[in-house]
């Protein structure tokens, strides 16, 4: 997937940023920032949601091995409950950009708003399908969060986190009803609030 011409900045160090996990009821919202190496193009970059698990995992390894820099940022369920999911996502994006070993000169963000950053920043709707750096960030963020959900699944096997990744599926809601919530659930989200009789 070539980047669209208006998002190519040949003279600037550009980072792409994306998030995963705004909708789930459990776990961190995870973001990633990636600076690709123009000398090491990676074939097959695309919106992480459109890729099979196998393809995503293979691309994850290629990005880790070939990018000039990448970093993961996150905001915890407590921070999400305190700030709300939008502000927690912006905080996680700031953390990802700040974590890069190379400071980018320009940042391209998937979505319609930018977090406060010390460099120029541009929000691109559907950026994960239009800009290679953002596609790479979406893959790093998704694989990272999915692996965390698989680890949580081993800790709480009854909830099936490896399957639904914390999203409010019918099964997940039934398990909350049966077993209550874990310490990793987001207490400000309506279905969790309802389970805790906070509504």
C-alpha cells in the first residue's frame, strides 16, 4: 500500500501513530508510533483490522526489525476512568511519540484530532489505510494489545479475552453477569457500571 502523495514528506522525519482498544471494556488503550526507514520498504502494510492474525504477526516482526524507530504508549483502565477514553487515548499517543528513540519532525495521526505534541502534527481520517507509517503503527499497537489480552485470558480463562479481546460481545457480557468484573475492567464504561450497580 503506497502512501498517498499528499502525505509524503521527503525532507522530514515522519512518524505515524495509531491506537487500538478504545471500544473494549477491559485493559489498556494501546498506541504505537513508527518511523519507517525509506531504505527498507516493507511490503504489504495495511490497516491492521484488514489483515489475518498470521499476516499481522509477520508484518509486526518486519516492522520491529526494519523501522528506524518504534515505540508503544498506553493508558491504563484507571487513567481511562479518570480522564475518559478520548483524553486517555491522546495521553497514550503522546507517550508513544515521546518514547521514540528518534524525534520526528512531523507526526501523522490516524483519526480526526491530534494530541498536544512539541512538533507539527496532522490528523488523517482512515489514515491506517492511506499512510504506510500509520498502517505500521496500527499493526504494532494491535499485535501488542492482542498479546496482552491473550495473557489476561490465561489469568481469567472464564472470560474468553483471547477471543473477543475485551469488546462487549454477548459472551463477555454473560461472563460479567456470572463472575463480576476483573481489576482490569474499565469502571466508567456503561456495561461495567451496570454490572457494579453504579448506574
